[in-house]
């Protein structure tokens, strides 16, 4: 059912189609979005890369991107409030534009999520290796990543309530290992002045200027601030989704930005050898900083907490991807849709979950043969998500220009048009940054992000043209204005 308020609902799928149980409250929904966004994962994964590229000022990408993504979240919030439907971006794009447009948007988003899960699993595997003291070799990382993916799939398949419980555990691990640890480092182990966040420490681009170097470090912010849309991906499992999902999205970004700033600031100011991190002489700086500040035992405790938080991030990502595949398959949009659109006795799309695990496993095998390209693979995942995000933002703007006034229980009122335009402008800037070529003599390595994106888009268009999957569903499309009028009529009764 598509719930428009706590009391009213409108059927959008026929009664014989599988339905979820509404068991997720606001706190669990926020925890799901926050652990999917996972500031800890971005900080622990990309801190060294960002500081090496741009020095300490790389920290400013956190508030820059947070403000931009907050604009996107406001647009999504209005759409999700009017259309609280499982699958998030796919049904939103369908209702705002049409079935073909939604299909390609969801296709791009699907593959971006697959690669994102792969990236997070690979980054988590390095910390698991440090925890258990085995070599960080390509083979060990492959085995560890696959085991982690399978374990999180098992937890996901055990039921939505367990997903919510683990999301809450992951949330508190994020709080402890990001905010609490950052504050502790700032209060008791500060070795650098606060002014260091304005000091590039001699980092310059090849042309001798600082701006390209700073722009190259954008990935740490761009990688962090998506995941809030997961709050809407499980809409049909949320209580009173029209009100709660937009709030959960906004809270995810705000808390994510605050915690990331505190965490990065703590690591920067607590590092006695910051110049060696900037120069790349210390390649794994976070464990080194923790050992210096907390001792070996204390550092190990916080690595354990960090691993739990990163596993929760994988869990949330898998849940989001499985719901997207389920939603896609419920409308007969993919090969094997009948199989992937089934729910288990635990009200979980088990078959879609299996696919959500096996696809990242396949990419992990590819990473085994190309371990040096993990950062570029991560950038490909982010650009795919940004493009699919902006397709929804663009579709919302198109409807506004046609006279649409969002009619969910949560809106930004008269600010909607301005917010929508600014969100689109921000998103286009983010896409441009992510598309910048890498420094490599190989064409494929230099343009990994755009080559990967081209493969996904072209394969999607070919499949869409030959199989016409978008025509297999009678789900509503391009009805934003009409649906808003119906909702307003209901609300006036």
C-alpha cells in the first residue's frame, strides 16, 4: 500500500502482489539512513587519500557537500512524502516523469549501488585484516570481502526487525567511533593548531596552483553524503512514512556532517606527524594516530567498533539494493522478475537479497585483478548515484514548471522551486567533479569513471530497446499533478 498519512492510504499495486509489514519507526529509519550514509566509512576509507591530495583543507568538502545534498534531500523529502513507496528513486522517477525515464534512472542507480557495496566491503576488509593481523593482500581482501557480504546477507534475510536492530547498533558504533573519539582526540591529544585546516602544507597541483588539488579531494565529501535516500527505499516498511521519511533523510545528513567534521578534525589535530601523512609517507594514518593516542589496546577496541559500524553500512546498502531490485521486479522490469519479486515468511525479498549479494561478489573478483583502481571504482559508484539522484531532481523540477505543488504531509512550501533549482545546480557540479580524469597514461585507467558509466548506460539502453521492460507494468506514471490534487481533496474531507 502507498500510505499518505497515518490514517489514509491509497493502493498502488494490486492486492495479490506482495506487501511489507510496517515495523520501522522514525529512529530506526533515521538509523538506517545514517548507517548507510556512514560518515565513519567515508572518513576511514578516504581520509588518507583526501589529505594526500589536498592537505588538511580537504576537511572543508564535508560542509560543502552536506549543504548541497541537503538541498537534494529537501526535494526528495517532498517527493517521498507524496509517494512513500518501496524502491525510492525508481517509483519516484516513474511518477514524476514516466516509465522509460524511471527505468534508465533505476538501472544506473542499481549498478552504482552494486559498486558502492563492493567498495565498502573492500575498505572494511582492510580493517578486518588489521584487526586479525593478516596480510592485506589481494587474495585475502577478496576472501574477507566475500565472507562479509555473505554474513550481512544472512542478517538481512533474518527479517526487517533484525535489520532495524543492527542499524541501531551501527548507529551507536558510529557515534562512539566518530563523534566521541573525535572529541576525545581534540580535548586530550591535540598536537596541531586549529589553523592547520587552512594550511595546504605545500600541496600543489602539477600546474603549481592549489585549486585543482583541492578539487581532486572532493571524493571524501561526495562519497559520504548519499545513503539518506535509503530512508525512502524501505517506505512501505515505515510507520507513518509521509511524515517520518523526510525528517529521517534530513537528520541523516545533518548528523553525518557534524560527526564527520568532528572526526576528521580530531585526526588532523591529534596527528604529531601530519606532514608525513600529507606527503604519503604514512600510508595508513588512522591506526597510527590511534596507536599514538590510545595505545595498542585502545586502538584495537576502536577498530573493532569501526568494523561493526562498517558492517552495518554494508547491511543497510544491501537492504536498499534488495528493495530497489524487488520494486523493479514487482513491476516486471528485470530478467527473472517473477523470482526476485517474492517475499519470504519474514517479509524480506530473499531472492532479491541474494542478487544484491552476488553482484558485489562478482565485482570483488574484478577488483582482485585491479586492486589499484579501487578509488576510481568508488568514484564510478558515486557518479552513478549522483546522476540517478539528479534525474529525480530534474523530473521534480519539470513537474513544478508544469504547476505541481507537492501534496504530501511534509513540504518546504513556497521555497520549493528555488530549492529544486539549487539542488540541480549542485548535482551537476558534483557530477562534473567526479568525471575528471585520473592521472594515468592508460586510456581506460584515466577515464575509468566515464568508461564504466558508458558501459552501464549503453547496456541499459540496449536492453530497454530490445526487451521493452518498461512496458510490462501498469503502475501509475507521470501523475504528480493529478495525484497531488487527489491527496488535497482527501485531506480536505
